[in-house]
C-alpha cells in the first residue's frame, strides 16, 4: 500500500505541475493441393510462419526505429506462445502514466496492466515515454514493429492506458482508429471534436467521480459526445477511488472477457 501511495502521489505531483503550465480463435492453414493420382506434378507446401520463438513472461526490448521519445518497451509473452504455432495472439498495448515516464523501464513492471499481466491470454506491449507526452507519430513506430515482429492478430490489437496514458489512448486511437479493435481509457481525457473518428470504436471508459487530478468531466464529456453519435461506448464511473481508477479496472476479469471479444 505504501508503494501504491507513493506511485499515485507521483502522478499527482507531476500532473498538478503540468496543469499550472497548460491548464480465442485458431487460424487454419490453407490446405496443400495434391496432384491427381499418378500425377508427377510437384506439390508446393504453403509458406510457414517465420516468427522466431520468444521468451515467456516479461522482458525488456528496444525498438529498432531510432528517434522520437520512445526507445524501450516491456514485452509480455504467454507461456504457450511458442507451442501454439498456428494461433495468432491478440495484443494489448498499455500506455503508462506520468509517474513512470523516464529511462528506468523497470518502473513499468509495477504499473497498471503490466503489474497484473502474468497469466493473461494475450501479448502485452508497454512502451516507455522518455519525456514530454505520448505522441501518436512515435507510437506508430512501435505499432508497426510489433505487427512485424510477433505472431499477433492485426484484427485484435487493443489499446489501454491510465492517467497520461488515458489521454494517450484517446489521442492515438482518434488519430488512427483503423489500427485498433477496442480501447480502454482510464482516468484520462481528450479532444471532444475528435470523437466522430471513434463513433464505431468499441470503448470502455473508466474514471473515479472524486478524482482530484484529472477531473471526471474529462471522461464524461467524451462519453456523452460518443453516445450522441450512436457509439457502443461503455462507461464505468467509480464513486470513490481518487485518481487510482486503474487498480480495480485491471483486476476485473470481466474487462478482459469484453476486450478479447472485440475484432476489427
């Protein structure tokens, strides 16, 4: 509890300072064609997967593309990733908050989704923002590398984040809605004028009514705009909890059941 209190306090301090300045499906391989009886026509096998095996659990990876304010990410690989050769895994991209910004990637291990991801049936990517703010341009570099490097399903890429990462979730998904099957923004906010881009996006939004750092109206106004557009958005507002709306959210099994049902 003391660690969590310190973590939440760090979000409070940094967000307050900024405010002063700025306000499972299995894929079947295509059958191999066989020649007619007695035919000497050679049979060409279908191309196989070329994705290398990965170390199960959480490891640290560097992105190949240089530049921007992201250089590392945490990678979580499920235990059966290497043995299920034909299965394309769903992937969840997790964006941390201000308290984890910097160059110590291991800080992310005890943050939000990364803290509870062990045993989950998906690949997790948790990039670290070195400085500034989440930038969709640099996040796109991570996205492209993930799809090229891991045996994941492009139709089941999900995005979630807390605090600064909640803002990043709204911002990135509204800039490139075609990249994601569903989003879960937690105690964040965004530009209400960009909500038409997300009117068909499955979204489940979380916030605490008594959040002293990111006012709950930030989520309410976006949810209201989406509902007016006919969006299927879901909204859970905790009556209490302060700025930490993520601990109980990422501990809720129903959240993952809903998330993993979504497809592009």
